[in-house]
C-alpha cells in the first residue's frame, strides 16, 4: 500500500497485534486532563507544526503591531480587534485546550471510566455509557510514544491510549 501524504512521520500501519501474548487492556477515566493530553499528542504528529508556529508568530507580531498603532491613531476598534486576533494567533493551542476541557466538563462522559481492550480482532471499549467494538480495518495508523499511543481512525479522529493505565505495558 503506498504511503499517504497525510500520515505523520514514524507511524506504522495497523495489521494485527500478534506480537503480544494476549489482549492489551487499560482502564481510562475520561477527564479534561486526559483529553487535553491526547490533543497534545495529536498535535505532535503533525509534520507542519514548526512552519505553522513560525507563521503564527509572524501573524501575532503583525496584529500586535497594528493594535499598538491603533492606539496612537485614535482608532480603538482596530486596536481591540487586532489585539484579539494577535492573541488568538499567539496562543491557539491554549485556546483549543481550554475549549476542549470545557466541553468535556459539560459532557455526560466526564468522569466516566472506559475499559479498553486491544486484541487481534480489534479495539473494544466499554463503559457505563458505551459499548463499541471496532475491527482493525477501520483504523488507519498508530503512533507510539514513551508514555502511550494514539490510534487513528481517520484524519483528526483518534483514541489516546496511556501506557501508565495499562495492565500490559507492551503496547
């Protein structure tokens, strides 16, 4: 299968989990911290993140310069708008993290304990609110970290799997 340009570097295609002795299991409590940590891991997989950060820094500098110039040319509406855009360009991941944490806090899944099992047949997640079984054919790739892994179903759709909460640390 040819490599997709959308796949981040260092990932592997999912075929089977035949290396493990048995199924890999973990219990995860869905909290804002867990979701924000998974989002940070996802952002680390994007190849263009350094170029995008440089572009954001340039944009934030231009917007903040416009905000300061708007103070000297008594146009306060331009100053306020430029300041808002400049702060948004400077800290987009922080804003995204705050919004994601807020959504999780309002969600019925907040504090829910999710039991995940990864085996040769696929991915199985069970909690009080859900019971889902997904075959490996649905997943596109995975990325392994020192403290866990991300399993991708589609571009931008992933599941975080922390190694610290696993009963079997060989993920």
